[in-house]
C-alpha cells in the first residue's frame, strides 16, 4: 500500500482521540537539530499569540487485537486497515515539518499483536526522530494499557507528553464494552508515569543534566454518552485523577455512534456535545477556581443543568453566600462570583489596595457585570435601577443558545416580584425556579 494511502486511513482513524493540548514545555533545538516546542502551545488550534499551530495526528496502525465495542478500530469491525513502519512514519513527519505543514506529532495506535510490540514500534519512530533527525519539536505519545513499565520508561524519555486513555468512567463499563482492558491495566502505567515525572523533577537539581521524563506531563480521555455513567460519577473520577495522578488535563469526548450494538446508543443518536461542554466548564472550575466535585453535583442532582453553566448553577443554589462585598471578599470567594474570572479577580485584589471599587471600576477591570451585578455589592449598594427578579437573573446567566430553550419551559412573567438579595435563601424565587429547571433535565435540548 502506498504511504499516502496509509496516511489517509490512519489520520482519519485518529480523529476520535481528542487529547491534543498545549505543550506546556519550553524546549529549543540542540545544535545541529531541528524543531522546537513552546509553552504557549502545540495543538489543533490558535496559540495565545495568534499563531495557527498543528500536529500530525496519526495512528501507528488501526489493526487492533482488542474488540472494544465503542471503537471504530475494533478487530470485529469491517474497515480498511493499514500500518506504518517506524521509518515510514518518521520520514513522513520530518518531511511535513520541513514543508511547514506541522509543528509536532501526536502518535497513538491500535494494539498490534500485543501492547509491548506496539510500544516497541512507537519507540522506534520517536528514536528515529529524536536521534537520527535531531528533532526537538513537540511529541505527544499514547501509552498502550498493559505495556511493560520498561517500555513506558523508554517512551517517556522520548516524548514531551504522554497519555493513557481511561475511555470509560467505570470498571463495570469497561467489562461490558472493553473486556480486553481492565482498570488496573490503565491505572498502572498512569501511576508509573506520575512517579517517574515526580522523581525526574525532584532530582533535577542533583542531576541537572539528566534526560527529562515527559516534561509536559500526562493526560487522559473519557468517552461521554456511551454508557449510563452520570456527570456526577465522571466529575468525581476526574477530581480523583487530578489528585492522585497529577494529570495536566482530563479530556472529554462526546460519543459518536460508530456501531450498531444493543449495549450502545442507536447509530442515529446525536453526540452529547452540550454535556461535553458542561463537563469542560466544570473541569475548569476544579483546576483553577477552587471548586470540588461534590459542590457542583451531588447524589440527588447527578446531571449538569443544561440551561446554566456549572458556576452560575452553583451560585443560584447557594445564595446564602451572596451578595458579596467586592471590596472585602477574599480572592477565593471572588472566584465564585459569576462574571468574575481569574484575571479579573487578581485585578480586583490589586486595585482595591489603593482605591474603593465601584461598578464602573469593575467594568474596567474586566468583570462581566451583566452576570456579576446580581451577586455583589460595592459599598453596600447594588447598581442603580437594577431590578433583581427571577427572570432577570436567569437571562443574565443563560447563554444565547440556552435562552430560547429556557423560555420554552418558563415563559416570561409580566408581573414579577422584586427579589431582595437579603432574603432568606429558602424563599428566593430564583432558587425555586432552578429546582423547577432541574426537573426538566430529561427534556431534549
């Protein structure tokens, strides 16, 4: 088979893996080498400085010994198969880089023969790139579950970032849909990578010139919507992975039906993109805003509100913390106000050292007053003319797309009672409306 026919098959087969992210590592080419990796990011996107950047995202092979029911590359699926040799893939990567098509490589693979043999093939690709071509660009490599730790070690010394995909959120889902995989085969390499990264970073002062092991850290991916696992279960697992394995990112991939199977959603089922979006928003709150999974969801409410983002949803359910005095609230509390982000919270802390902030000042600092004004006071006052009603709060917190959906279920009321921010939270109409909205979670979006 021609190498470009292989490329067509194996790049298309790689599209279901979403774990591409910014590199998080600064690395320049060695003398006589080519390529570099920058902390500003290597991904299929635009960097913070406006650069359009890209990776060659490809599989080593889509031949697979496993029969995971959700995967298009499962061994029982009738699909065109192809495999690169290590030399073919390394040469292809370098040729694309020299033509300025790509800035790095994202390499994954089906399980060819067994995990160890597959990893050996991937290691050979990276060895050719790093040692023969002197390529210092960004490389993200997938660790195959079940691979021997000695091979993981070799792969980690050649790659900038590694990932081990969990795929399904629970052991029961794995047993049902991916019987060739186990929780242990996935978590064992993840734990090994975490320990090696930690050793490498703590010993770096003592062994300054030691080769770096996965300097950009590790990540993982979960498929959303293929199994009955709830948002509550997924978010708690996500939080546990960050805490135990020190992951850089957990990626969520809305399941796209690729097979007719009674254990999976129907092939005409639309991917749950809205649910994926809410999980990414919640993930951001876990990593940067100081929230915990149990604050955002609980046993009684295991799905995210489709109308309101997780932060706004939390605020409406916890009005006892509001209104918040913007001139006195600590940084950790400011982050919990809808409309105040990390940068604007830092600006508030800096600015109020020398002045007393008002609403005009907050707007200049980047606060989204449309959302925040219902939850804050400046000098004990709310904005002039602000009527704090159920409908007004909902309109402020809803995105344009979800606004129409909300009004389908909750028509605008002409006579709305003004809401005091100082009322007991048990009688706040907005909270009661939210409870009504949560009853509609099963309604199609």
